[in-house]
C-alpha cells in the first residue's frame, strides 16, 4: 500500500528500496519490469530521494545491494577509500578489501590491478562466513587467515572493532611478516576513521530527533 510510505513522519533525505524476486520475471522482461517498479516507487516516495535495487536470493544481486546500502550509510566513506588506496600503495597490494565484521559485506575496497571475476566479493564473503561457522561449532574464534599459492597471497585479519581487512598481493617475494606488521600499524588510523563515522551518525540521529 503506497499510503504506508507517508504514514510515518521522517526527516531522512533518501529512501532505499529492494525489488525482490526478480528471478521470477522472464529474463527478457526484467529491465522493463524493474524500470516500471522503480518509477512507481520514486513517485510514491516523494519528496524523498529514492534508490532502488533489483534483487534475487539466487544470484549476487542481494549481496551487492546490501553492500551498496552499507556503503551509502558511512558518512566518511570517501576518506576511508582514500586511506585504503594509500594503504594498498604502501603494501604494493593488488587489492585491499574492508569487510563489515558481522555480515562480511564489503564496506570499501582499493583495487590496483584489474580482476576478471566481478563476483569475487560475494564468493569470498560466503567462504569466510562458512569458515567462521565451522570455527564456532568447534568453540574456536576466527581472527585471521593466510592463504598462499603460486599466483598470490591473501591475508585476512581483524582490523577495527567493526571490520576485517583482506590484503591480496601477487608478489611472492613480500614476506608475510611485512604485510602483517603494516596491517597492525594501520589499525590506529582506521579506528580513528571509524570513530569519526560513528560520531557523525550520532550527530545526525540527534538532529533528527530535535
């Protein structure tokens, strides 16, 4: 019911909508149906600025939608991205990913080399979540992981109170200790960015209730 969109007073400047079960729509009709639903939602939710996502539980769209939403909700995300890019340069890393701790959604990432698998974030997230679940069944706590093969090395470690970091390097000459030391040294800076983001959100909530 479109009346529900206006039933509650709000001071938010934007609205986020997920259009679910797109897999049930015929493939050649999906773009058209989604565009129609998106147009309807934008009209009904005025004066809010509405962003719509097409989703299905059977592909990567739901993961991408929630990652995009988390990204949009971080006040200082541009500062975080800039810092991640600097961090990747210092490490000579191919890619650095920042995951939300509970959901393992990608918050931000820095990519220095192109990767052909566009669904890799979702795949990595699912692998780590399954591994964390296996650890919990054994009453063990997942904190970090290192994976090496002939093509790359990947390091996953607790980063801040609310995030994990993943560093991927293709240079096999870089020792593990160098990567891990740099991760430890970067924690204070990213913890500061996280506190600033939390402070900004608290101020926004406070203003919304004035």
